[in-house]
C-alpha cells in the first residue's frame, strides 16, 4: 500500500487520545470508579488499566546492553547427588559411580538439545570428585559447562588447572549463608583465588550472584533486584579490598535469577537489572558498554505444586518465555517434579525442549530486546528500576548486604511479602490452577516435600526460609486424605 493511500485510509477515523478512551470507559462504568480497574502489585507499583502512546517512555537500553542475549544458552542443571540421597553424606566408594552417572546425564542432555550443562556439586566434598570422569566426552570448546560448589576450592583448581573451557563457577557463599547461617573464615580469599584462576580463561565467569534463594523465599521483583545488586556490591567491596583488579571482577559477574509466573513483571525484572547494573558501573566510573551484565534465569520453585503436578509444565513455560523476552543470556528450565523427586528422562526432555520451542517455533532468538517500546513493559521496567534502586540504597545505608542481613532487615522485608502471597493463595485470591482452583477431586496426595520450619541458625542469625506458596494448602489436603 502506498503512503498516500495509507493516509487516506487513516482519514476515515477520528483522532483519539487516552483521555477520550477514559471518558468512554467512565460512561460505561456508570457509578464505578475508573481507577478501580487498575491494580497494585506486590511490589507496590500502581498499574493503570491500560497504556497508550502517551505513556511511552524510553529506558535508554540499547542492543549493546544485552550482549548476546538473543542467542541464549539452553543450560541444563545436573545434580551430582541424586535427589533421594541429598540428606546423606557422600561415601568415598560411591563417588566414581555418581560421577559417571552425572556425566551420562550431561552427555544425554547435550545430545538432545541442551548446549550447556551445569553440575550441581553443592554439599559435595570435591576432593572425591574426579573431574576427568565428570567431563569425559564433553566437547569443552563447543559446550559451556558450569559448577556449583561450596567448601574447599583447591581440589577443583588443581584438577582443572590444565583444562581450557568456557562456562561458569557458582561459589556464592553469601546466598548459602542466608539459608544456612554458615561460611568458613577464608571464603572471600577462596573466591578471590577462583577469580584469579579465570585470568587466562576469559570465557569463564566465577562471580555468580544468586537471587534464586530470595525468589524462592517469596521475595517480590523489587526485593530480588535490590538485594541481588547489594550482594554484588558486597562482593566487589570485599574482593577489591583483597587487591583484586576491578575490571577482572566485573568481567566475571553473572547474575542467576529466579523467573516466576507473573509474566510481564518478570520480563520487566530482567530488563530492569540491566538498567541497575549500568548505574552500579557508573558509580565505579567504568565504561558501562565494556561490562554488559550476564544473566542466567532459572524457573521458580516458589510457585510449583505437588497437586496436579503437570500444571508445573505450563508454569515453567511462561516463566521461560518471560526470561528470554526479558533478555536472559542463559536459561535453565527445571523439570516439573525436580523439587520433590529425581526427574526421569521424560521430565528432563520436556524441560529441555521448552527452550528449543522458544527458539525454533517462536523465533524469540531472532530479535534483541523484543519487549522494547511496549508501553506497559517500558513503564513497568522503569518503576522496578526506580524502586529497586531506592531499596538498594536503604540496604547500603545499613552498612551493605551482610550487615543488613545480620540485623534482620532483609528477612523482615521478604517475610512481609511472602506472608501476603501465601495468605492470598490460601484464600483463593491468587489462583493456583489444580491446587486452589479447578482441583482434581479424585487426586490423593501421598506426600509433600518438607522444608525446615526453623528460621534461626545456631549462632542466632535469622535465616531466609525457602518454601512454596502452596505448602499450606497441600498440607491441609494431605491431612484430609489420611
């Protein structure tokens, strides 16, 4: 259609604006308040009933800020310990078989759609792990690999010292401290050594900032962002005090965040992190374009249910879509039953294929920042960034992340939101399909995962309590079934 004919077509319609639409809405509402059509989120953000071009804002995000986000990694997490053995100590005689089993799962994942694997060695004595066996048959030039572990680092470095690879190291002991209350005296020095290890491995990142524990404790998006960047700043301050080079530190940063089922909020959350990271870098007077933040997204456990368990597949799919539209660089879709049992091949395959479908059938890997310019999402992004920055500043005024956590500020803020969300689920205000609405009347729950009731460590430190929003509902149903 020519420009001239297009203009004639538009002339048939009267010009309109937002005020005219509101006026029409008010007429139809009669005695009802137009503003009542809006809503207030758990983040305290007041949302308009609708947005138009008059609400358009620009958040100064560019393609450079997103790095290679459009080509996100499909990163599968491999648990070294089978789920059922998590409460047991690793026996020396079991280690070789566990390494072989984890290796086989990794090879299977890479052969069937994943392009990266991450070995969860948390709680494992890495002196018992043979990394040659663990990585056997994996093309380390082609495929990224990652490792999560705590405790001693020397066995890892000594075994991997002559290996050239790409991927991530998750040694985020501050995240573990918030849920366990413990870390050993040399953790900052150990993390510094891991970062030194990456000096000649530019494709390895060793400063992972986790916010999954915040997300799965019930935090809202503002809290996840604010306390996440507060954790990053805590690490930067502590590690530069140990003499580490700031550019090396910044090059090593990767945020690992939860992604929930509040679709648009999650899209905005990942975009807001890039704005916040640029503000952090500006504060350190470094070139923001030189250190675009790397973001790994992991599907939520907070909103998953044992009731009508297959609904978790639908939840994870929308969560994954939010993450990649929001610009995540890597995505881990957890199997639908990962939080209470060892997933079988069916559960792993379904989870793995979500990322493949988003690329091959939805073409979300063809555009960088696909949400750019969307009136609602841009407004939501800006609101999240502003409120998160304000909460981050409050945390810094209390002496930073560690001091704020020791005094209970962070736990209290998250608990307020988590309690409200749980109450709304239990009263049915927030819908959990298959759990508090459209339940299967013939379903009989036999067991649900138990989480620690105690929120205090032996040293008196209040801890974050990891839990699921549906726990109370499912516990009640379990009692009714007995």
